[in-house]
C-alpha cells in the first residue's frame, strides 16, 4: 500500500518553529525507527516510490530548514508514528503531539492535514499524510500490545489541547467492505452420501 508523507522542519526569527518527524514499526512490539531509514532495512518492507520532493526553507526570509515530500510503499498492518512539534513566540518549550497510524489495505483513505506554525513568511502553512490507515486512540495501545516510554506516551494524549491546532482529518474514501466468497466443500453424510456445500470461508478485500 502507498502512503504520502511530509517531514522536515523550519525555524524563523522571533521564536517560531515547526518540525515533523516520521517513524516506522513493522509490528506492535518492534522498535520504532525513522521512516526514511526503514527503506535501508529489507525486514521493514518499506520502499520509496519515485523521487524525494525536497523543498528548502525560504532563504529570502532567513528561515532555516527544509521539507521532504515522499511517497512510500509499506506493508499491511505496519505502524507509522507522526510527531509534530511547534514553538510560538514566548514559548519556552516546544509543544509536541504524536499520532499512531495502523496501515490497512481495507481502511478508509484519509488525509491528515498537519497545521504548521502559522508564521506569515512560512515556506508551507501545512502539509499532509495520506493513505489507508486507522488513527489509533491511546486507549487501544495496551489492547494491541503497543508500548512507548512514558515521556513519549504522554504525547499521544491531547488532554485539554485542541487537536485542530495540530491536525485535521479528511476522509477521502470510506472503509472498504469485505467481500465474502463462498468456498465449495465435499462432505459425506452419516448415510454415506456425498454432498457439496458452499460456505463463506475466504474473505477478499476489494479496492487494494
């Protein structure tokens, strides 16, 4: 399956900063590694599709940093961690929030629009992550056997903060409905007669 991504950072005079980092987990208990390095590990089953669209921060405005827009082919049921950090004037620390995406071929096709710092001279005002995935709430982590250190786990909990300040979600296509295919079987009855029956055994997902 294909996922479109953006990552990178940009800093500005006056204290503004935006940073987006992406990490990959091949399964729930796997180690989190930067997505762009996962393509070097065959066991991750991650491939870059096409070239990297590299955008340098606006030098004319003395901004620093760059953005990378990349499409990846990733494996079914892998996890993508999206970390977005922002600092506004007067903030002593960066505000960091994270999303955990569970990639599924049959999931709804969604676009997550990441909200950047809002600086009037920013190279980009927003960026997006698009693909077929579920956005997992923190309550699901334990059920799926997903663990994070406490200092990272807290970033998945928005608490009193408005998620709209960090991201907004658009559903492009609804979740794909499973198609059950009848499987023919031959059975022998108690009287020794041979009969053929159909049972909905195999599940096929359309729209991959």
